[in-house]
């Protein structure tokens, strides 16, 4: 099975201590490495205002992870761990490689179409055509 690229973003309660967030990240990283997968990047975005209230909270501590894996069941386990954690308010996992493939496919199709039909040249100034027909 081929490796796929995933984004995992989760939001913790703003009053959660940084050590607890680090412990949660370590737990997720350990679970990923158990399945012979890789954590490409971990970014702690810090406390930010939420777009709308979630569990009566207006702010949350954002954590962003980029993961590379060929095991789909890994993400079920990660989401289960995030769901049972009291600190986590929301989480989202997005598969990126499918979107990247779609963008590449669209760009190839666009290139083929452009190669098939030559670009139309812009017509000369509107007054120039009328002057040429009147003179000739």
C-alpha cells in the first residue's frame, strides 16, 4: 500500500498546561511510530480565538501535525485517543495526497488543452481596423 500524507489539527482547552499538551503530542507520536509511520511536522500554534463557541469556550490552543502513513486504521486510533482526552475540544484529520493528485491531474489537463489550441492573439486597436478598411 502506498504512503499517504495527512494533516491532523486539534484544539485543546486554553487553560490546559503546556506539559499536558506536550504529553498528548508525545502519545500521538508514539502511536504513529508504532505503526511504522512518520510524523513530518509538529507545530504548536498557541492560543487563538475560535470562529464560534465550542463547549462554551471562545479560545483554544491549536496544534498542527503532518503525518505520513500507509495504515488507514492508525487514524481511527488517533481520533479515538483525541476523543477520550479531556483537554481536546475539537480535532480534524484531512488526507492531503488525494487533493495533491487532483491538482496535478487538473494542471496536466490544462497543459494538454493549451498545447492543442494555440492562444488567440489580441486584436489591434479598434480604430486601426476601421481606418485600414476606409483607406483601402
